[in-house]
C-alpha cells in the first residue's frame, strides 16, 4: 500500500523541492497552497505534485480542508510541512504500519528531530514531542488554530522513526516574524484556557499527548514562566550539551514565551470591547497576504 502526501505551503520555494524529493516514492502528492506569490506552485507542478489552492484563515481549518475537500488515491495521508523531510526508514515504517493497521486505527503519531547550525537539537528543543501526522482519510479532524490538536475517530498509534525538521531554513528573521504571530494566537487561546479547570491527574497519563497538554496548562500559570522555561530546557533537559546552537535556541524560546506572557497580560487587562476589536484584527492579519509558516510552534 502506498501513501498519499499533503503539504501545506505559502511561499516555500526555498524548502519545497527537498521536501518533495523526500516523499517521491508516493504517486499521489498534493501541495495545498495558500496562493503563494513566489515559485512554490511552479516547483510543485514541475516535480509532479497536484496543486490545490485555498485562502488561509487558520491552521486547523486549512488542514481540515486539505484532508476533507481533496480526493486522494490512497486511504492514508501523511501531512508534512515544507521544511520537513521524510527519511527512508520512516517511509518504510509508515508503509508497514498502514498495511497491518486494524480498521479501528485512524491516526499515527511521530516525533521530529529539529536541526539548526547542522546539529540536532536533541535536548534544547524539548524532544520528544509527538505530532499526529499520518491519518486515515475521513477519520481525523483538526482542532485549535495553533499547535493543532488531532482528534482521531478511532484508535491512535505511535511510530518509532522521525521526521527531520529544519525550522531555520528561511533564517532567524523569518523565525522571529512567524513566532511573533504565533505568540499572538497562543495568547488568545491561553486567555480562554485559563478559565478551564486544570486536570492535574492527567500529568501522569500514559498518553504523551494528554500528559503534555496537562503539563502546559500548569506551566502557563507559573510566575516567571519564561525564566523557568530557559532553566528547564538549558539545564534540566541538557540543552547546554547541544553547544552554541542549543544556547541560541533556548534563548529564542525564552523570548517567545515572554512574548506570550506579555500578550496574555495585555489581553486580560483590556476592556471587553477593546479585546473583541483586537480579536477581529488578529483574524484579518492572518490572511495570506502576510507571510507565515505552516508547522506548529514549538
């Protein structure tokens, strides 16, 4: 059994060719594009991919549209971002997993290896984080506008092999611009989530997805959280062993977390009317006339 491929893009001329090469064993590759104004579409067509275009509104809606509004040749679809690469080992494991999967299984999670300055950020990136990427068509929906959550209408499995991820292929400036937008969306979501009850018992769940969500709910309520994020990634998780790349990444992550906290504080102190106006402005700013990335924030 082969696999279909879904790649979400916006101005990915720098990344797309290498991504497509890594999945060239598939005979059904769809580039789901948000009306790029660079060479993304041309590259996709020249390399044999189908191109479908849709105006971007938010990440969850875009992935749901890509999964549910596009016909595929195969029952299983791998969602991969343009700055990610599929290894031969992962491809072989996915083929085997989908061929032997019970009909009750509708989703497989996998991990990523993040690279910067030619080095795997094994410790400073917070590895391992699990991502739902291999889905049975028609059996998975995507929720939450950023750091999407995948809801499987059936059982979920976990794969051993990794996606390779190159989040800095477009440079640090692009990373900062993208995470400025991410932090705004994260802050909006956190304001809503802080009204929810924390399920402390889920911090010890056997499911790593449930466990990570519960830990984030607790972490985002800690005073001085950005500082503790740095200590956790650099010292506790051993980011200091990742060399200069690890230190640089931990500092960037601390900046990102601080932006989130400032924007949460700002929103909580705003009058309701002003907050509603900013929410509408945020949604307008996410239209594809602006440049953004497709993978979830760390």
